[in-house]
C-alpha cells in the first residue's frame, strides 16, 4: 500500500487516495485465477484446464479483478486511513480510479468527526427539585420488605374472608354452554386483589373449604375477548383451601432479620436516609438532563448524518442485548409489536442525535478547558471496568484502548465542570410558583452523577422491556386460555 493524499471536500467529508502495488495486485489476481479456473468451462479444454489468457480472452481481462480487489482493499484501506491521521466516523465509499501497469489507484470518500463550536457553557441555569422524605415512602419501603418476609398458614376453622389466599377450581358458562378458556383447576386467588373480573372474588367470601357454589358475573363491555364482552356468565366453583398471610412484627427482631441493625429505630433511620439519597440522585440526574439539553442547543457545526445513524445502530444492538437479558430477542419484540428493524432504527434517531451532540459538546469543552487526565486515573478506571465485568485489566484493554478510556474520563470531567459552573435554583414541589434562593451547583450539589453519552440509553423501565409477554402465573391468566375471569 502506498498512501498518496487526502482531499478536503468540505462539510467534514474527505477523500483518501491510496494505491496497491502492481506486484501485490498481480499476485492476488493469480491466486484468484487458481481458485476459480477449476470451475470454469471453456470450449476445447477440459474443465479447469484452460490457460489464463484464454479464459481472460473469453470472459474479459478483468474477470478476476473484482475478487482480488475485495480481498485486498479492506486491509489496504485500513492502513491508508491510519496513515492519513483523519478521525473517521463513517464507512468508506470506495471508488477504483485506475488499474494499469503502475498498479491500482483507489479513492475512499469518508466523513470525519466534526470540530463543533460551543459558547456559553458556563453559568447555565437549571432547577433542582428538593423532595423531602415522607412517612408514606418510608412505610411503603418497609412494608415491601415486610411482605417479602411474610409466611402463610392454612386456615381450616372458618370461612373465606377478604385478603385470604384461596385455591379454587372453576368452570365458566354463558347461556349454559362452557366457553373456551373459562376453566381452571388449583387456581390461587387472593380475595380482594382485583385479579378476576368485578364481582367474582366478593362471592367467594363466606364460603367454606370443600363447598361448591356458583359465581354470577357480567363481563365488562370492553373485555379483551369480544365474544364475552358484556355477557352474563356463571362460574361453577369449588373452594379447595384457604391460607392467610402472616406478616412479621415491626420490632427489633425484624430489623435484625432484614438488615445489619440491632434496633428497629436504627433500621427506619437507615431506610429514610437511603430514600433521601435516592431523591438526591434523581434530582441531580434531572439537573444533568437540563444542562445537557442546554448544551445541545449551543452546539454549532456540520455534523455528518452518518454519526446519528451509526449511533442509532449501536442503540439497537444495546436494545437487543437488554431484551436477551430478559429472555427475549429483537425478533420477539418485533413480532409482538408489529415493528420492523428499519422502523426501530428510525425510532432511535432522536436519542442517537442527543447522544452524538452531547458527546461532541463535552469533548469540545474538554479541549477548550485543556482538561488533562493522568495515567493513574486511567488505570483506576480500567480497574473499575474490569471489576464490574469480572475481567482482568489486560482483558479490558483488548476491547477498549487506554486513549478511549482517557477520552471518556475527559468527557465526564467536562460535564462536572459545566455542572459546577451552573446556576441552580433549589425548589420544593409546593414552592414551584415562589421565588427560591439560587446557589451554584458547586455549593448545592450533594451527589454527582457519572455520565457518558454511551451509557445513557433508555432510562425508563418501559423502554428497557418494550414488549409485554403473555401472563404466565395462574393469578394473571388461567392456564387454559386468556378468556377466563381475568380482571381488565
């Protein structure tokens, strides 16, 4: 390979010109000839025995050129791109300029990372919502732990009551005829949970174990099974068993069982502190979102469309990985939603655009502010990544270069700089219309969100698991079908 030159075509497009030496090209053509000729039929010669000049005369002199070029160009282009010193962000568009006695001359059109301009990134105004921890939040979190540590006991000396865990058999009939999916055996149902259609669970209250009885209900007019919507139905039921949930007492013993604390008071204080920490992290994340939105508005420059498309493709791959971690796949998701891959990529473009612009803005700020990251910080970050993925540090650098790790740390430092230079107004929810005291983020921030644009995909749970799968537990849908007395 011989790198020749680059040409700036404007708007971040460059053309790299390079050549392949004649002897290297001829050697590859000869190799292809030997591989292909054995399958070519030429009149007057046994299959695979025709001389090269006869084959080229019959099929054209360039019959083996395309395969030879396809074999040679990738490595030759990679070497030329590296030698050019360009920060390339697109796949090359290859054009073979000439093939002659001097070898092969090739041009590759590429887009390079743009140098954007950004001003006014210090002193950005943002609002932080300060939310006090409520007793309801503390009680809710403790009750969730309490529920997870509950136990059940069989009830044999009384009738079913609201809140009991019952086990029932049932079969549904409309106009005296059993309907598909309306039968279930050994179905567990918590009375009062609203799992089944309105009126069903209430009619089990007061029934005794072993008792057989009818439950009369009317399906909702907007029911998922059209043939049952609005119809009256009778479910012939049998109550098999009753259980009651026993919750642990909220005392010191409970605290010892579920935490590292010896007293319930210490445990409650810790729960409250953790909720407060969650509020702070959420508030700081919202501030960062405001700062990033403001930075994006300040970005000026020609950004190649391919950067958005490439990032959208990365987001699709990340999406697929998250789905697979939940037991699904991209093909499952598209089947459930009726979407196609092109449509999904298009949906990702807004998020991709945000991430590309954010990254470019923070990289530019890092350069303008001459932010330096020392080797010790890079080593520490590689150690952190290795620990997070259960790898050795040397393995990490096989996937990501030290230079890229350093650049990520510069980007994080740039965001921290913007955050500390911002003017942030703290306010409580009830004070949204009242003037609040302004402080700088440097003084007011109680937590710091670690941010890189590659790691901020799909924050909401709904985005991470886009497709709903059919219910699998009996309480959600009877085993026979979806048409049983399931709540809307």
